[in-house]
C-alpha cells in the first residue's frame, strides 16, 4: 500500500499556490489565494487547507476555513460565501484520507460540523445537505454562435437596451465598486436580505479587481447607473458572482446588456467557460434567466458532517423565510448595520 503524504497550508502564505491550481482540472476562482484573502481580511476566518499526495508532492486538496462565531458556533466550511468549491481531488480514496484528517482536526478544535460545497460523488452514497442548480456557459462557440443560442426573449432584451440608449462600462476602479454597491443594496432589500458589508467589496477591489482578476460591468441610462454585475476570472474560467439593478429602470433591460457585454469581454480575454453561480431550487425565475443565455444546467450539492453526531446530515436552504419580510421593511441604514454584524456569523 502506498502511503500518502499529508500537510496543511495557508494558500496566501504559499507564493506558488495559484500556480499549483493550474494543473487541477476542478479548479475555480474560489480556490485562489485572492479569494481566501478577501474572506480572511473581511471576516477574520482562519484558512486550513488539507493536502495529500503520493511521495514526491501533494496533489490533492480540501480547502476549509474555520469560522469561529459566538452566535452560530465554530465550524469548518469549504468555503464561506462560495457558490461551489469542489475538493481538488481525483480519487475517492485520497479524498477520504483528506476528510478523515479534517474531521480529526475539527474535533480537536471543537467544530460543530464540516460543510463541503461540491464533490459529493467522492463520498458515494452520502446524502446531500443542500442542493442548488448550477449553470455554465461554454464560450468556445464564439460571439456569433453564442448570440444565436440565446433565447429569443434575451436577444430582444439586448436590442431593446441598445435602442433605449443604454451604455455599458467595463471597470475595475474603486468608484465603480461604490456605484455597484449602491445598486446591490437596492437589490438585496428587494430580496429581503441585508447587503454584505462594504468592506467586503473593498477587499474584492483590493485583492481581485486591482489584480486584473475581475471586472465590474455597469449599465447607464441617460447617465444614471441602472444595472451592474461583478465577475471574477482565473485562467480560462470566469464566474458571474454578483448582479444588481435599479428596479425603477427595469424596462430598459440594462441587466441583459450587462451580461452580454461581460460575455463578449471574457471572450476577448480568452475565457472558455462562464459560470453563472448557484441558484436555489425554488427560484424558478432566476433559473429561467440563466437558462435563457444558452447555459448547461447541473446540480451543485453540499455535504454537511455533524461532528457531534458523527454522521452526515441534511439542511434547509435559509435563503427565504420570515426574515426576508423583516429586511424588506427595515430602513436602509439599519439593514447595512445588520449586514455588517450578521454575515461574519452566517458564512
């Protein structure tokens, strides 16, 4: 039997970390050291990335962060505020060793549970704690091919925005982040959720946008910002992470023009895949929006291992509930304060 070498690392203390990711077929932007820095600098989480490999080098990784909260307890999450973060591991046997190491470490730290966002097939018959839709767009068809695959309603919306005189900017500046954040606060209120704290977006600018690993796309109508989105990129992959709009100007379809501009920009940058993030199973409207862009749909499944019960458990998607009504009615300043206080504990 070949013995596995095991180690733990902090990705942004390893200058070679992102280069190591290049050889991983399941890599995504969320595995990068830049995303880890955003989470650590904003919320103070502690990275504990478990690695294993044959003699000569570690080649498999289970990225985890310790969330230490007086409100929701101490636990390990792979990774907080991440849509999908599959273990970087090709073999189920190797992953089981990584997971055993994480369980042992978690128990020593008093974790309540470990949550892994993706890679359920590595643990065979384990039940999913949560399930979401994922959507990804294959960009290799080129601009003309992609436009022809759009749903007819999406093509009409793009043309309507252009005819209405909507303009689009692709930016990486702090001012663009501020403009997007104002739109984001409006959108979160509409959905009955507090906005992430502004320092989260400041750190996105500092660690991601300023390093040319992402863009802010803003749409304006008669000079006024009406829609925007934030995208991250790593290698030949990109992800649509945040979208927002001013509902007052919904009829000019600025959001559609934002997405089309982003698709064309990532084509220009040489990206081969644009990930549209996760969608709650019950959010049929958002699901239809993403399918309308010609995306392929797949399932994103999380696993949650309760360290006190020593078993995998199921969970409930808490996106919607009584709290959404509270946040919809909450004054803007109070909602922002709630976001500053709560997101660290929600993870």
